[in-house]
């Protein structure tokens, strides 16, 4: 069976940066990448039905005027219900990856300074340990320390980088009163200082850097992480190995080259042999790209409101009920507190997101 996936993002992306007036993400502390997967044989029929639904609400919506999650439609809830009804009737597969941008930075600190791959120590429930460490660091590290790590990730690959990482690990030990984290940090520091003796390249000490379309190096990008998670999870866990998956992503001025590169890289894994290609299309010309933008934007809006349940109104609860089939397929990259809050206000049962494959 051939499948087509439509992908769009919500929330600005790019390298995080701390400025005098706060982080550069401003009023968008979360990033979301959403996907809608449909059988290829049904795409034209679904597109026609969705166009019909949109025109029932406003003539030319989706064709002359783009459907946007940021628009303040008076009919948002009923439109959402009608769109999801169409998609559910065709057994559409949703997957929305929502990332707390501050937590994203902390995640990489854990992955490279506390529990890196080159820390050759066996741990029980390593995933749980990483999540616990990330929560501790998220609640204890200052914005200045987070910003310092971003600066380190942008340094040239030389001895100055090694020295900076070593000193940064010292600051983690000093700033966090957690025995488990402290012990791991000290082991990691010893490896960093003598990285070549551990058969490591200096590039292995910091997160992978990708190149934007303007040949600028960037790392810590929630967009690329979310994309890899969505593609890997869909290809391995939700489709059969003999199925084929074609991807249509909204136009990308920054990351299309990197996304295409990672798509080609993933195709080399035997587990993802069903992956075919990624193409970039204008959302203005495709109501299905617009639809996943609509679903994704409202999903991340619900996530942001759920952080404070006191502001979660009866209208919000009614809206989440309409979106339940979509929200059940959200992966939340954030603290355990924010994860639990999200699913609690939704009255939905949460569980660990299954990893698509193990390294």
C-alpha cells in the first residue's frame, strides 16, 4: 500500500538565543511539527471533501484564502470537528510532535554532558534516568547557563571547545545538587579531556550541526528532531515494511536541504526501506497541508494553555474533546509536569512514546 504524508510546523524555529529581553522565541515557547498520513489512493477524494467542507463555511477558503490556525474564525470548533470527521472516516494517521524549546536545550545537555553514548556504563531504565536528569536541570539551571551551552555548540572544533565543555561540566556539578548527575558528569569530563584516547572525534562531543539553505551551521533544532521522530515512528511502527511512504512538507526556506539530506540518510536503514522521498510544496496550493497546519496549531495552543489548568475553560475542554483523536497522537517533549498536565486536562491516558528504533 502507498501512503502520502503531509507535514507542517507551528512556532518559529532556528537557533535559540538569549537576548537582553529574554529568549528569542518570544511568545512562542513551544514548537510543533504535525503530520497527516493518508492512503495514496484516497488523497484526491479526501482533498475534494476537505475543500467542500471549507467552502461550506466560507466561499474560497482553502483555495482563494488559505486556512490558517492563527486565524480567528467564528466557526473554528465546528470546522475542526468536520475536518477530523472526514480524516477519521479514511483512517488517517496523525502524529504531532510538540517541543518545549527551553527543554530542548536541556535535553541536549543531558545527551552530551550527563548520559552521552560514549559513557560506557550500563544503566537500568536509561530513558527514565535521562528524563529525570532533564527535569532536574530544567528546574535548576539558569537561562545564562543554558545560553552558555548554546555558545559552546557553536564553537570551532579545536582545543578551546574541549576546554569549554570541561568547564561547563564543572558548572553543572556546582549548580545541581544531585548525586547521580554529579557522578555521571565527572565521568563524562574525564572522557572529554582525553577524547582521542577513547576513539572519539571532537565532533562527537557536541550535538550534530546541520547546514541551513544559506550555508549557516545550526544545531539544537527542534524541527529536525521532530521530523526524524515523525518519519521514523510512522515508517517503522505504523506502516508495514512493504508499504511506501511519500512525504509532502510545507515549503521550507531554512531547512529544506537538511530535511532532504536526513530523509536520504534514513532511507539507508533497513527498518525504513519503505521511505521514498520528501517534496516541498506551497501550503497555499494544498488544502491538506493547510489542514495539518490547522490541527497542529490548535494542538500546540492547547498544550500551552494546559500548563496552567486555572486558565483552561469549559470551552477549551469542549474543543479538546472534538480533537481527541488527534491529541491522542501527540508526543510531548517537555518536563514530566507539563506532560502530565496536558493529558490530565484532556482526560486522556498518557504513556511513553515508543522509540522507533534503538541505536
